[in-house]
C-alpha cells in the first residue's frame, strides 16, 4: 500500500492569510476533488491532503489550515510522510515552482513537470521567446511599458506569470490602456498582445518521455466584463475526435520543451494563421474535471503509472 499527498496550493491553505478569491477557489476545488475521486479508484493507494479551514471539510484532509499556521512547514511535514506527491499550484509569484522544488527535497515521487519546464512556462514572455525561436506560431508579445503591438482588434493585457484568466484584461483603445498603466500596476510585470479572433481552445495532453497524447480539445468562450477577460468552457471532445494537427503540435512541443511531464494544458487560437499558441500550463487545469468520464478510463491512474515507469527506471 502506497500513499499520495495531493498538495493543491489554494485549497490546501496557500492563501490562508488573505481573502479567498471566489472564482479561483471554485475552479481549484472542482479540480482537486475530481483528482481525489480518480485517485481513490487506484488500487492499493491511500489519498490524503490538507484543507483551508474556511472551505467545507473533506474526509481526505489530515489537517485544517488556519490563519496563523506556518503553512510551508505543515506542507513539508505531510510531503515527508508521502510516497507520492501530486503538486498543483498557479504559476503566479513562482508558487508552482517553489512548491515543486520543496516536494523534490522530501524523498517521495513528485507528480509534476521538471523545475526547468515550470520556470519556462511560468513566464509568458519567456514562453513566447522560446516558442518563437522554435518557429511556432505565436502572437507578438511585449511588456506593457513598451510600444503597443499593432492591432485592429484590441489588446489583451495580462500578468507575465498569470494563471488562467485571472487579472486578464481586454482593451479596445489606447487611452484605456494608458489609464490602466497609470493605475498603480507595475508595467514590467504585465505583457500585451493583440486580441486574436478565431476559435479559442485549451488542449489537454499527457506527456511522457518526450512523447505526447492529446486527451481532449476544450472549446472556450471569451467574455469581457468591465475590461476583464474571462474564459468559459463551452464544450469539448475526446482527443481522438480532434483535429490531427493538434496531435502533431503537442507531439512536437513535447520533443522541444524538455521536462514536460504528466498532464499539461496548451491554450491556442485557431484562425487563418493556423494554431496560434498563447500559453502552456505545466500542471493540472480545470479541464481535468470530468475527463476520466469523457475518455472512459482513469486519467490519474494512467499518469501515476507513467511517472512510476519513466521516473523510477
């Protein structure tokens, strides 16, 4: 019998000292509970986690995290008890990288991409420059403080290390962007891109040993409210039903980006240019929820089997 510690940054108390953002908490909780459900179906595996005390309790939680707790110390103690450690965290403020590096010092098998892959994907500017150097189709990306990229469809402004659509803005005129830049934000930490028209997709993929398998195509709807841009999943298809071009794309990316492992998400826009890559998420995403039911097999079990196969050889 082995055990696994599911360490999801938000629900496990990573924001214990600040007000919980409703949308992030909802997404994180759906994702982590879907993962725990799948892991509980894996034979001879005990699943445990910890839980922010402000959230509804779950039976798998070994510890409730309160406002004045020393969360990194608690996490590290739980990691030291675990045979396997599944890391989920936003890239923002280096949280995913920091949590992964902590887990790698604790002796258990860490279910996460390599620190090098996380470091690359955690910066949208670094990702853009790397993908451009490999001749992928990417939208021109500049820091907010630089001259605006050419666009007749508006501009997307978002944090360089942002996760999902959090703090993501859509502006249709230059004056609004200048007003936003003067609002107290650090222009060096935000990037700008032209808003791309087309079919917005998030691809879910499984990567191991420089090979990739497309799991699903997730069709998204982009909504703007008071300049804030929100992505909403509207439908998805199993990988086998998606365009062959996507399978070729993710297979090529798996070979070019060293250290991608397990589940990853890739945000793209499909338009007249082709498959334009916006972002790489080197971790579980909200699209994981319901994926095992869609595909007809336990995705978490497959991920664990591959980590054990390739990381323990």
